[in-house]
C-alpha cells in the first residue's frame, strides 16, 4: 500500500473516530443520570484515545489529520448522537451498533491491506482500535437484548 493511500485511509478513521466522540458525548448528556450515560461517556473517552493515536500516526507518516475531521466531524457526531438519543434508548443502541459495525468492517479491511508492511506498531494500533469497537458493540448488543426482554 502506498503511503498516500494509507494516509487517506487513516484520515478516514480519524474523521470517523472524531464523529464517534461527538456521538457518545451527546448521548451521555441526553441519558444523564443513567447507567447508559456513564457507558456512553466512557466510550467517548476510548474513542478520544483512538483520535489521539491516529493523529500521531498520521503525523509520523508525514501527514496531517484532515481539518474536516476537526471541524465537521464533531458537529456531525453530536447531531447524530442527539438525533439517535431523541428516538429513545432502544433506537440509540441499534444505531450505535450499526456505526460500530461499520468501523469494525473498515478496520478489518485496512488490517488485511496493511499487515506489518508499515510497522508492527501500526498493525497493533489498528488491532487495538478494532478490539475496542468490538467491545462497544458487544455491550450495546447485550444492553439492547436486556432492554428488549423488558418490553
């Protein structure tokens, strides 16, 4: 994979992760006082770690994180988070699962393309982000299943 292509893909993830931070912060505020609020807040912190690590890798490769990721993505993520939260917890969890599934599919695809070609550290970073997205999805899915049992 060419360096420019890798930078483009890493910037896609950077933009996605910035959006996810806004998404989960908005959801945490909407469901304030609930256990889910705490989970959304903690999830936002994990996503913020992804943002910081991706920005560092992009810079190490001689690029800069896209400004659209810094400006538009938080607004989009926050708006999406508020919109999903407005529909209730069940729809919020369903939407979050879809978003996390997209992130996981994209991480898997990039991992197949990159491997250790650039550095073992990049491969480990992508694997760790994938695991975090998987954990978020599993929690959302379990909470959704619990929620549906109560209906």
